[in-house]
C-alpha cells in the first residue's frame, strides 16, 4: 500500500535527522508531551482548606491564603485566584475579605492544577444583644403589672443562628397585661426550645421604668419572665434600650431603668456578663431585677463591676434567689443610700459575699437587711476591721481579709 505524500515527507525528515522510525511523531508533539508531563508533576496546596470570617469583627474580617507549589523550581509560576461568589467574599493575591454572610469557595490555579478553600462568612456581634441560651425547654412571658400606669416598650427577638447567617427576620413580641398579678404558664409570649439561642432587643432609650411626675408614680414598661426550664443569660442588657446599636452606655439619665425586669423568672439558672457595656449607673437601675428567681444558682463574679454606686442601684436585686450560693463581687467604694438594701435577703443558701474594696463599717443607710435569711455559715471577704456579725450576718459567718 502506497504512503501518502505527507507521510513520506514526515518519514524522510525523521531519517535525515537521525530520529529513526520514532520520527513518525513530530518534534512539536514531543515538546508538547514534555510540557504536559511537567504540568502533571506540579502540585498546589493552600495553608487552609476551611476558614470562617466575620463581617462585624475587624480582627477576623480577612485571611491570607498562601499557596505551596512543588516542585520548588515551579514555585514562582503565576497563580490565578477566583472566588465562586465575590458577593460573599472577595480574593486578591490570596487575601480573602468578607463581604456579607454566606458561604463561598476560593480557588488558586496554575494551569489545570488547583486547590480550594471553603469560606464561611458570619455576623459575630451577637454580644451586642441580650442572648438567651436555652438548655432546657422554657417559655418567655413579656408582661406588665397593670397596678402601675403603663408605657409601651418594643421588644423583638431573632434566632441566634439566623442572625449569625445574616438574616434580619426579627419578630416583635406582644406584651401581656396582667392586672395585679404575675405571669404563669398560660401567659406565654414565646416558647423557648432547648438547644437553641435567641437574641433580644428593644428601643426604649429612656428605660423600661420611668417616673411620671404628674401621677407621682413610676410607669411600668414591662417585665420579661422565663418560666421553668433552664435559660442562661449573657451578652448586653443595653440591647433592650437601643436595639443593639451600642449607642447607649450610661443609665445616669434614667430612673429604675431595669427595675423588676426578670422578676419571677424561675427559668433563669445562670447570668454572665450582661452589664459589661454599662459605664454609669442610674438611681434604682437594677432594683428588684432578679427578685424571686428561685432557680438562679450562678452569677458571674464580675457581674457588677462599678466602684461608684447610685441610690437603690442594687436594692432587692437578688431577693428570694434561694438557689444562689455565691454573690457576685461587690467592688463598690463610694456607697450611697440603700445601694445594698435587701440585696441578698431570703437567699437561704448564700454562703459567700465579697466586698472587694470597701473598708468602712456597717452603715444601715447602705446595708439595711442586705443579707437577712442567708446560710447559717459563710464567709465575708472584706478589707476592713469589722466582724461579719457587725454586718448583721449570722453567727456562723467569718471574715477573711481580702488580699
């Protein structure tokens, strides 16, 4: 069978160049195969395969991806960077920057070789809000005692995970008005499901309890009661005043701002640092706040960090908290009338109180009935020279000098 002219020319070229019969494959194809083989040898890996970024935390808003390329003599090859969804996160020379909550994938490529990193972007400013961490099923009642004249605070909530993922579906809560009564299982505003978290916010910039000079009484804005179950509180109480915007830090211009706020909340078991964003107290600001929270057994030691106190600021605050064993630290130095009055009254198992900085003695104006009906034996941590009994504590209490 005769060869076609083109094949004869190729065969002739092969023999004249001394390639032998393999010359049936042209030099150009041989070069291409060599390059493909070199490409096959290249590998690319990234320093991270998954990263989490935040749109609200400047310290975690970006991340530098670094490619590792082998063999070493290929390390200087140009890398092409792409984001599957630049609306979620952008990438430039490996620097990934969060744009909005969501998920995307960033890819580094050299030729046909590539490596990818999964990127999750969330909102992480949840501590700007009061967070409800539900350990066991509970129920919340947003209520008002109609024995007071009323104002109308706005209160809304959102599922914690929904907020973190960027959703904005806040739901308003309707207040239940109870005449001369207290909330019960039939007065439910929101069912709380175990294993979930919720964020709360409100917009009453002047507080939830305000003095009405015309009626000569305080107007009750509302209370939040958690009934049964197991709920832990953390985040910022101030989100109930400014919708979590962080624009309000002082309570000095309010009276009894959060008075009775969580009264009768048998479902609250732990309270963490919910006051850390408050830089100045107002008169009666936390008066009777946790009154009759009978299952509250643990509060953060630095819950009440203020040195300068105001009149009635902690009056009756933990009254009737019959499961509380250790009081939060009391670093107050400048005490005023009724600041600690009835604060731990009826806390029957309370056995530890710490007056961190106070060196003065007992003064009825400050401490009246502050720890009646506490545990029979306990410890008062204190820097002064008075005895525990000087502070009207039971005979089984002793003083330990603060260091």
